[in-house]
C-alpha cells in the first residue's frame, strides 16, 4: 500500500468504523460505544442499589422501627443484593474491559462485536424487568441468594421469585457472552509480537476472570432453570417430600457464588497492577509471580464453595478440607499485595487522586481478608454464621476489592474517555467521605455481629445493646452516599471544564495511551508491532507513528473493518480478521429473547416456543452476509508481510469461541449430572422406589444415531478438506440427529409422573437436555449444508464444517451420558 497522510488515513478509517448519530446509534457494535453504555448503565444500577441500601439503614437506625414493613423490607433487601452483585459489579467490570481491552492489546475491536451488542441489550432488558417488578411491588423477596424452600412455590406463591429466576437468567446471558468475547479476544486479537509472556497484567487478570465466568456461571443458570421448573411445572428438584433436597440449591448457587467473589475482585486487582507501576514510576515487581498467583487464585476459588455451608451438616472430613482450602486462598492474594507494596516501596511514588483510592484499598481489603481467614475456621464460622459479622466481611471484601480499585481506575482512565484532565476540586473531600463513611458503616457491623445480631431482620429489640452501633452505622451510610454524590459531581465537572491534553498525561507504559484521547472509532490507524513487555512501551513515541500508518494494517481496504489475528501463544501475526458492520440484528434478537422470558414469567407458555423460534431465526440471520464466496489467499498486512483472511484459517476465532462455548455448556451439563447423583446419594425419600420400566431401546437407538450423525459430520469435514462435496454427508448427519431427537422425545414422554418424584424429574431434565442438543446438532449440520450450497464453504473456508462436527460430537457424548444417568437413576429403587 502506498503512503498516505495521517489525516487522509484517519478520514478513510473513520468512514468505515464510525457509528452514525441518531437512531443509527442503536445499531452500533463498536466496543468503545458499547463499553461506555455498559459502564453508564452499571452506574445507574449502582445508584439504585445505593438508594435501597439507604432505605435499609434508615429502617435499622433505631429499634422497633416502623419506617418500612417487613414485606417491603424483604423486597428492598433482596433487590439491594441482587442489583449490586448482578447488575452493577460484574457488568461494570465487563463494560470497562470491553472499552479498554482492545486498546491495551493493540486491536481495533473485540472478536465478536455483534455478540457484545446483544449482551448489552440483554443486560438492559433483564435489569429493566427486575426494576419494573420492584416498582410494581412484585420484586423478589427471598434474599439475593434465593434459598429454597423459602423461594419455593408454597412459601413464595406470587411471581416475586419468578422475577428473580427469569430476570437473572436473562442478565446472565449478557455475562456469559461477554466472558466468551473477552476470553477469545485476549487469546486471538493481541498486537503482533505480544506473546502471552508480554501481555499487560490487566489482560492476564481478565483472561483468568473470563475463564472463571465460563466455568462458574453455568451452575447458577442451571439452578435457576431447575427452580423455575419446580415452581412453574412442579418438578420436585428441591422438595424433600418428593425426593428433592433444598441443599442442592445451595451447592449450585455457591458453586457460582464463591468464584463470583474473585470474579469481582480480579478486575479490580488488574486495575491496581496497572495503576501502581505508573504512580510508583517503575515496572511492577514480580510480573511472573503475579501471573502464577492469578492462575492459582482462579483454580482455588472453585474449591471453596462449601465454606458458605459449614452449618448445614457437612461431614467433618469435608469441613476440614474446605476450611484448609479457604485459608490457602489467602496465599495467592498475599503474593499480589506484597508485589504491589514492593513496587511502591522500591519506586518513587507520585501521589495523586488514584493513589488515594489505592491507599483506601489496602486499608479496607486487608481488613476484609483477615476476617475472611477468621470465617474460614469452622469453630468461628459456626458462631458468626448468618450474623452481621458476615455482612461486614462481605462488604469489606467486595467494596475494598472492587469499588476502591475501580474508583482509582476512574480517575486514572477517565481522561482517556473524556480527553480532559480532572479539576480535583471535589475529588479529595469525596475520597475522605467515602473512606470514613464506609468504615463507620461496616466496621461496626463486626461488633453487632459478634454481639449476636442476625442478618436479614427488619427490626430488633432495644435491650440487646445494638442500638447505638446501628445508629452510627446508618449515619456512616449516609456519609458514604454523600461521598459518592461528590464523586459523580466531580466526574461531570471534568467532562465540562477539564483541561484538554494530547497523549499519556500520566507517563504510563500501556498501549491504550498511544491512541488519541478521546480515542477514534478504530483505536489505531495502524496496529503496533510489539518487541517488549506491553506494559513498558512508550505511548508518546509510538502514538504519532501509528497515526501515520506505520505498523500493521495501516490502510483501508475494500471498506472492511480489519484487525489482526495472532497465534495464541507466540503472538505471531496469523491472519486478518474482518469484523461485521453495525446492524440492528442484536437489538431485535435481544427483544425476541426478552419476549421469551416475559412469556415464561407471565405464564404464557403457548407463546414461549414462538418467541424461542423467532430468536433462533434471528440468530441464523446474523451470518447471512458474512464470509467470502472465493478463496483469496495471503494478502498484504504491512511491515512487508502477508497473511490470509480469518475465513481461510482452520482454527480462527469463531472455532475457538465455539470450543469455549461447549466447555461452558459442558459445565452446565456436569452440574446437572452432579445434581442427579447428589439427590441419589443424599436426598430423602429415595429408598424403596420402584424400578422404572422404560423403553430403553429408544434411548440406545437415539445414542447410536447421534454418534452416526457426529461421524457423518466428521466425514463431511474430511471430504470437504480434500476438495470433494460434503453435501450428502451433511444432509445425512442432519437427518440422523433429527431422528435421535424424535426417539429421545418418545423416551421422555414415557417417563412416569415427572412431578411425582425427583428421580423422574432428573431423568426428564437430563433426557430433555440431550434432546435439545440433538436439535442443536441438526441445526448446525443444516446450517453448514446451507452455507455450502450458497458457496461460502470450500476446502480452505471450512469453519462451518468444523463447527458442525464439534456440536454433533458434543450432542453424541451428551446423549450417551444422559442415557447412562437415566438408567442408573431408573434402578435407584434397587438400592436400600
């Protein structure tokens, strides 16, 4: 490509990447636009959650308070926890990462921009359902953890619990799509030369965080589905009278709930690992040790969930194991804290507003960590369980580990978003109000908890010595609210009156500061080549060179949105990714998905399948205009190198994303199998059940057909790779999976009274899961056949063939294991 002026290059790229004004913004798929939307909406929910917390503190300020009744208090208490955990913390982190991560990695966007847009709309609509229910007086009222049997139909007969189960499941779609997006983008969309060992620490933190979300969120989604099936259709997964067990809900919830604490903490820790070296004016100490600690923390977090259940009757050996694991997790956390302290101690710290919040983090989070080690000890946990000591610990960990680092990040990165530097007129008093107000509110809760005050109560007597502590806590809560109000005012003033600057006001070393501020729609006019660790680049030096097109893809070609795809480990340039343009399809698909959940919420079960079918059709419309109808071969990528387009790469981002999705799907399925085996071993009312006499031959034949369908798709992929037509084999695979679906449906229909006992309910759910995946496998095979017929598939362009084979293979494995579990449970009556 010939050299062009930076201004002309900017105009060419801006015409391709920009989002038009007006209604056209609803079609935006640009990561900067969507990241800001996520963050702004998360802050709106934070304000709602904060207002609810002030109502809680007003109620508890005095004994025998009649400010709000117990019914409304339960709704407010539940919504406060739900909003803060599900609608603020995780979406806020996602929004920041969606906005900032491509800039840190040297990319122009995320891997799947339409998926990002779909996730945002699901987040907006799901959160709106929860808030609308609260305004209508039908908010969930069983606690943000929704423990059964309190949340079961006999004890919560209205739609309050259904609002939580369906609304949160809807919101979780946003979370898991963002997790897949972030995971794939980090592995495949770094700047050429940025090996895994050169990534900025924020990318490592988010790689582990997104991996934890992929594995940690499915148990909650499964639990919500099972509880909604029990409430809506009477399948007794959690009813001990009919062979269920309420403890199954706790296991599924905390399999998600405890990793979520670290899912919330790790993005904040990533912000600290990025900010502290900047203000210490030296590279961070222990780069590799921190990476090892992050990975260890990710693994260990999945072995701690039972420490929320120490008082439910767990065997002593299990108590000892989970207590030791809970204490062990402090080690990788301490590695990071000492690395941060060592970096500050060995550098020349420059004090600014972000560093005040870093100081606040050290104070608050260390206290939360110490009380966490206390609660990891079984004897102490038994005494403090369900007391306000736990409430204090939770807030010290979450606010200390997320809110204080995010406030530090706000003042560090807001100039990047606004293009203006802070005025600092209100930020210092706001910090002190937040720090003092927080500690006054929650430190005293340690004392009320140790004095015996239980959680989740709306009133308390006046003769137990809790009065003055609760009053001071309430005063502290309002001081804290004043601090956040001043912070908001300070941010607004910065956007309006802040001083403009060009690049890198902090003298940082990460790539996001090499972009213009505010950044352009395409981030980088040319994608940088990285030859060192990516937190030690010189943004002020390389920024102008990149703006002049000196780098990879420093040109506009065919009006396409191009960015680089790299080798996962080495970061070597591998292929050119062509990203989809803006479209309204994600909005319409999210509306259709929301209609499905609303139909379930209001009991319009005849409408739900129609909405589900519409959603599937809309998803199938996404790739219609994507891909190429001929092989192109290697093309110029600048820097004297060439590379093929992504559609001609066998292991491109789409294949990786589907592999990751299948891992997430497999985690949900493993949770379902765990639930069935848990009930078989632990739940009451299983002894003496009659052996189920089902037509097992239907299932065996369905499994055979599912494996034959998978084999047919594998053969079609191999045949396509050799340049021959795969059409007949794809058609055969589609028909065999559809036949398997029919046979499994007949077997499901033969299950006697799924509402009569948890055994039949689990068999019903497991076989239904297998039938659903036979349908998905048939859909993927049929889609590959359709794409082949339209000319989008060749020996080099074989992505659809690989995806069809992956989903067919997964469906076959699911059918086999589902039939095995059903057969095992069907003989449960043989065991005394």
